[in-house]
């Protein structure tokens, strides 16, 4: 197959096969990334991706999707319902599916190589962010004021791939989806599956197949909404992931953890200045203020820096109405998934623990993690692992307490089971 030349970092040229499958294009590096990490684009390929979204327009009442106030009220209903009805999203009453066909998609990503790779196996950790964040979530938002959790995995000898979900952050440079009917959980799941299956080593794959190599094992890390997508993947495509970490996403007495946001605002009014589009759809939303951002994702006693929260707000990404109203339906319990599973929660994470429960953190956080595991994976026992991050809130990966944590040491080399 004829090769094509693609310009890469620092003037080097990489030869990447022309393929209908996944390829990688390096991009100019960013000064806040270490030398063993590169920014690049993942080209999913020309193969069609089919997803079964939900027709949110098929509601029993009229809704003006061009009215920001109406959109925000509707988003809050979806989030509140998601919070109180674990297995029954707001769109449960919508019986009209919406088939979506996607093709030639590109996801922005950071790919990092460990300085000392494991000798026994080549393993990749795929890192998927929460709503209103992007791939920088796993790299300290590009500052030195927070832990860069991806480095913890690199020190343990694992490769990491932190992506911007389709339609988010720099992935928007390659196409802006409809935030109501296209940008939904089911579409995300099919896109992620299409990427994951091409990163797995198969007999007919060369190491240069994707431009970043292929891997013997893949662990999926999903935070918040990213964790929900991961559950959908292991439910539908369990053979393409070898382990999963569900982060900041758990079950509490009032339901599950998708929906604790404070005030929302149109993204076109609050987006970072350099990519603010006054003509973008009002169905792209963000957290309204620095105060709301802090109350949603942080905790007064978690030791966070106020300047860091302001930085977080300044560079925040968005959420789409379709993502919160149609995050994807997971068929719980997932009885066929028995592979290593890690459940991570900050001890002050009010997404996963009710405020009323925060008075007995030692008991309630562990109870919430156990409840999450028994609800989702009732048959699992020996392959389930738990990590309560001391002193941290929802965004535990920024917390100083995890800076030097080695998962290999923490779990005695057991997790992620390879």
C-alpha cells in the first residue's frame, strides 16, 4: 500500500500507511508537555461508524432549542433526573431512536511513552475526561499547580493516551457536531470503540500500524461522564478492554452521579476568548461562574489553589444538551464483565456522596464505592479494587496527595491485572 508523508514534530517526517483504519498525525508540541509526550491527532479512518442516538426533539411537549433559557431549564431537568434515576435517564419516555452515521473523524490527543516501559507487556492506558474538561484534565490543566496524573501511570511503565472526546476542545477543529442530535453518549461509545479496537495488537498488525503502535493490553480510565461511557463500552464491547477505572462516578442514596452541576450558561458567552463563537448553538453549555465551578468540582477543605480554580474556569470546555439528556443507556447489572475494575472517588466528591453523607466520610465513601460495584457488577469480587483519595473532591487527579502514588505499589502489583 502506497505510503503518504505527514509532517511531524520538530521537522521529522513520519511515514504513515494510507488506511481506512486508525492513524496518528503528530502536531507541534506544547511547552507544558514533557519530552516523552507528543500532541497529535487520531484519525479514526474512512470506515463508517453507526450509532443509535435518541431523538430528543420527539418530546411530548414543544421546546424551542434556539432559546438559551429554555435549553438551560431543559438541561437541568435532564441532569436532575439522571441524578435521581440511576437506570432511567430523562429520555426513557422517548421511544423514537435516531440512527446516526459518522465517518472520517479526528480526535485530538496526547500520547506519552514511559521512560522505562514494562518489559513483560506493552500496555496502554486510555484517559477520557469529564464534561466541561478535555485531555488536559490528566495533565494538570497544563500548569504546575496541580498533579499531572498521567505521569503516575508513566512512572509505572505504562503508555498513556489522553483524548479530547468528539466535539470537545481541540477535536472541534476537525468538525463541529450538532449538540442536540449528534453529540450524544451512544455516538461517543461507537467512536471510542472504533479507536480501541484498532489499538489492540492483532496477528496482522505491525507496530507502526497506527503511527503510535499497537498494544497487548488496554486499560480504560473514564472520569465522570467519561466513566459512564466506559461502562457502556465494557457492557457492549467487553473484549476490547482489559481493565477499567471508573472515576468520580458512583451511586449514592439519591441515585447516580452524573448530574450535580450548579448554574449553567451558554458556551458562546463563557467560552475561552480565543475560540468563542457568538453564533454557536445555545445547546452548548458551560458552568456559569468561577464560584459555581468551584462549588461543583472542588471542596473548601481539599487544599486547592484559588488561582487554579480561576484557571480552570478560564479554559473550561463545554457540555452538549445531547450528552446530558442522552448519555447512553447501560443495561445494569453488567454480569458478563469480570475483568479488573478500579473504582476511584475523592472523599469529598459530592457527585458520588450526598452532602448529608459527608459527615461520616470514612464509612460513606467506601459504602458508596461498594454500592457502585455491587449494583454494576454483582458477580465481581476478586477483580474489584477501590481507591478513596484522601482530602480530594471530584477532581481528585489534581490533588497533591496523589502526586507520588504508584498504582503498582498501592495494589501490590495486582491492578490493572496485567
